[in-house]
C-alpha cells in the first residue's frame, strides 16, 4: 500500500470541523476534536510576575505552553509580557480556571476570551446611511476622492465640485461602496489649512452628491468640519488621528449617530515620517486603537471602524509588518480598514513612481484580504474591485 501525507492549515473552527467531517468522523466526535485542532498564540502585555507564573502552571497542566521574561521567576521584574501557545480547547479550560484565581487573573481571563472570540468571528453588521455592511461576506471598497491641490497622488485634479462629483459617481458605478472625500492633504509634510477652507472644499461636493444615493465619508480630524459635512449629508467620518487631534470629534459623531473610522498615527502629517520608531509595533498600534475606541464609546459613538494607519508614522518595514500581521487587529472586534493605495512603501519596494503603482497596490490588497481586512481604501476602484472579488472567492470559504 502507498501512503501519502500532507499538512492542513486549519485556521478556524469551521475549517477544522469540515476537515473532520470529511474523514467521516462522528458529528459528536467532531464537536470534541474541532477545538483541539485549532492552535492559537496570544500575547499578553504588562502581566505581574505572580500572575505570569500562575498562568504558566495552569496552561502547562492542560498541555499548552507559556513563555515570559526570565525575571518573572524570581520577581526581579515588575511586569512581563507573556506568550501563551495552546489549542482552542486548552484556552477554554484556561479561561474557566483563571476566573477562580486572584491577582487580576479573572480580568486576564476576560481579555483572553474576548481576543479569541473577536479573532474568529466577523464584526457585527454596521449600518452606514441606508446601507447595511455585513462583514465577512465580502470585502467593501472605499473610493478616494481628494479635493485638495496637494495630495500625493491626485492633488489638484478637480477644478469644480461638479467635476469631483462626476468622478465619485464613476467610482460608485465601478463598485465603490463608500466615497471618501478629503479636503486637507495628510501626505508627509503637508501644511494645515483653515477649518473654513476645508469646509469650503468638501461641503459643495457633498451637496452635489446628496441626490445620488451614495454613501459619503469625509476624511477629517476636525470636529467643525465633521459637523458641517454631516449637516450637508455625509454619513461617515474618517479620522486619521484616532481622536487625538480633536477629541470633540467623537461628540459630533455621536450627535449625528454617524459611524467613525479611527486610525493610528505616530506624530502628525507634518513630522510623522521624520524618524518613526516602535518598541513593539503591533502591540503599540493595538493599544492606541483600543484607547481610541474607548474614547469614542465614552462619547456615545456606537459604530467604530479601525485602521492601523499604513504609511502614517511608519517606515517601509513597519508597513510590511502591519500588512503581514493584519489578523492581529481582529482582536479589537471592529471592522478593519486599510489604505495602501499607491503609497510610498510600494514605490520603495518596486522602485516606481506614484502613477505606476497599481499592480503593487493590487498585491497589497490581496494580502490584506487574506489577512482579514474588511474595507479597502483605494484610488483605482474598478481594478481593485477585481482584485477583491478574486481574493474573496479564494479566502472567504470555510
């Protein structure tokens, strides 16, 4: 008899259950074996040594593994990061056991359970304007419409609100689910303009588009611009600062019951690319976005989308690491947006100018979808729609 062997990449519980049922396994056995077939690694931050040592003992007793700083053994460090490596079944047992302990371990149990649940489940549906977005079924597309003279890719393209509106309608026909209007450039080194000037750029375009039944987003971090945009008929606000530049923006969105995109940025557009540096890139961005979500919810914002801020205070290596590890941001439990379109990282990798980066953008979009993104923000809607459709056909399967 000739035997064969191959490896399976069982990324979630449904894929494990499908593989087991394909063997002809008993359904009762599948419910037991499924959680034992999916492996996860969770990183915990700032754990006191006593809690880290208990964590290690407990997960080892269930057959998992735990790693932390050597100094946690003799309490020579005040805090340690912890890596826990286990199957879903082992994590389930660990969570239940930690609820019975002291030393803050019940709170850690909640964090672990929440991270696992969010990672493996699509975000809840979200209504923007009159459209319901059902994440996990397909990738949604946000088309970029910059009405600025100095944006890095398409600045100065439109002379009148009518011309800009015409492009928006074309993008919608090509498959854009959202039109994102920007009145102030956020390219590296860009100069700030006045609030009135920004409103004067975006409001007339919104007025032109109101009757077209499009979902309109406005790319701004200013509360006064957001209020003018929402009054004019916008449905969504896209804040590059994650509520750090103008915290009152959250109150405006809550007032109009408008969803809010919260992005990570290190520094400001004026200085963000001078010397970006991180000790723990993914953890720092996740912590930043977690705080942004908390600020939004505290103000009464119900619907939040998160964006790790590709290109905003990051080097090429930072951006590539984010793209490769986008799934980590699923633990936030929010729809995930990314904007890689035509950006400098693509130019650096391929040694190409802005106008020649479509193929590179397409590659980043495919990887982003593979790694769990829900919304892509792009310039070339028709082409990236094809990329998304093809990648969805491959990725969004059990």
